[in-house]
């Protein structure tokens, strides 16, 4: 098979966005020796949700971990336990990784036995004031705090499903009310110094039941249910916050796929790009078209059998390359933790060394560091491609091949050093696969960086 890639670095298409941000930074309890991996990959953001293990390790980030006694005085610094979260955020700041701070709780996957922290707060106003003082601690120095300037503050995570949810045991309206109280209070306190948003939707793949109703003209409806409930929840949320004049600086949503598995919420990377269009449609419909879009949980090879495989790294790379060409502002891969998890695809859980997925992110980081997207087009639907150019004229090209082995032809003068990512290559040079004429072999499930 042959693939031709057209490139025009002089045709600049905009900024390379943070498609390679992550969730759960690599921070195994007070050991900051792994955060440098994010720095080296030019990963600018890490979302702080489920940090520290079950129940936030009882130490990190979550509101009940920082404010342990809800009956205490929220204005008294002595009521707060910032210790472990301080260490995490100091390490992130030292390594130039900015937090997306989730205000809420870690998922309780065993809530059927007993739920602990996932009920609506008994006093929404007090909960909002607790959040306010956490922000003051990290951004304004309150309570022997810091001046980190944390920008993104996300209210809760995946509140859908009501009584069946491991994240929220209240009703939809109760969550909408909490969002209203907290978002209005925090914006009144801090204005444009922070961005407030949410709600980390479980997923909007229900739009495929009636695609035309969500701006996806020409897409055939699918017969499956596709969790239509979650789309209706999103519409009710947008309707409520519009009616009540709530701020929404960014909207966050989630999507998990495994392209060769039936354990998935949507079927392909193309589906995720369609979902991003549906998000655009909903935000415009409800008057929030200026809100940023964050797909801040995703993983398209999350089953344990994919860990450490070229399949996982190629699919992750293709996702980032494809989503750069949507209106999405940021992606956060779930996740970059150090330790055991079927979702933790970046690092070996036994010896903490990087896996191929990490090197796919590091390859994208090279494009992100250059800053500007150049025109690039592949004539093979299975070969995803993205070009970038820097202010000094430095150029780079990244490709991911989800199809069969192919000979890739580039325009004359494009070729530099070929670096590969797969189970044998850790973003390492592979001159044996390149020809002097600018043609090179890209095998199935390989990622290539040319610069």
C-alpha cells in the first residue's frame, strides 16, 4: 500500500492546542521523581480527578480530604488540611505542569455496598465558600498558601445517573443547583482570574440516536440506545444554567472507545470528532458558544490487554492528531498515574518506566512546542497526519498508522530524521525504514515523528 502526504508549512492553520494533556499526574505519594516525564513531553496540563487512588487516597484534592469536618468554620485556616495536596501542586509547579483542579470527590465504584462522599452537600453555599478558600490558598496565599495562578476549576465530575451513579447520589436538579451556587459565588469572588466550568459529562454518544437533531446532518441514525439519557441530561443542564444566568467558562465531557472491542461507548476516532461537533452545536444552541471545550477524560485502548502495545500508542496518537482538527480546546488522557489501573496506559505499573503511549504523547509534544499548525493532508484514511512549524522555521510532521503497512511519500525537501514509536522504538531514530528520496515505510500501529 502507498500513502501520499501533502504538506504546506507556509499555510498556517492556527495554534497547536493541548491535545496531549493528561489526568492523574505521575505522582506516587510524595515521590515527585516522575513528574519530569510530563515536562520532557511538553505536557502543559494535568487534571486532578481520582488523584491518590480510592477516595482520593483520603489525602489529596477532594473537598472531604481538605475540609474534613463539614460542620467546621470555613473561614478558619485550621479547618483545612492542605498538606498532601500542597506537595502535589508544588511538584507540578516546579515541573511547569498546570493543574485542572476538580472541585468535588473521587468516584466510589463500590457505592452499592455503601456510599460515603458522593451525596449532595448539606449546604451549597458553605460548599462554595470552602471551594473559595481552597482557591485563595493556592492562588492568593491564604492560610500560608501559594501564588500558583491556577486557571481551571471544574465543578464536580460525572453527576449523571442519579441513584445509580458512583459520583452523585442526588437528583439532576440538585446538581444543577449546586453548580449554580458554586459557579456564581466563585466568579463573584475571582472574576476573570479563574475559569469555572464542568460538569465532566459521562458522554454524549446518545446523539447518534438522532444525529440531525444535534447538528450532524448526513450521519445515519443508529439503532442502539447509545445512552440517550446522558444527552438529555446535558440539555437539561444547559437549559437550567441559561435560565438562571450561570457562568460556564468551559464545558468538559468524556469518551472512551476501544476500536476492536464491544466494551465501548462509541465506535471510532471519527465518532469522537463527530461528538465534538455535537458539543459545538449544543453550546451554540444554549448561548455558550464562547465556552472552551475540554474532552478531559478519554482513552481509546484502555483494556489491560492493550497496555504496552503499539496498538495503544498508535490509537492514542491518531486521536490527538484527529482532534486537533476540531474545535476542541484540550484533551486530557485518562490517565498518567503511576501504579496499577486498567486506564493507566503511560507507565509500567511494576517498574514505573514509560510505555509506548507515553512516547506518542512525547511526539505530539514536539509539535506543541513548535506552536503553529501547518497544512497537512493524508490520502489514506488509516494514516493520520499533522504538521507543525515554529517561529524560527523549524518543522515537524507526526503520523499514526492504524491500517496496513504502507510506503509513505512526502513532498520533496520535507524529510528530516525519522523517529518511531512502537513496542521496539521509544521515539528513537529508525533510518533503516527511510529512503533517500523521502519515502519511508510506516508499519501498522506505528507512530512516526519527522523533524
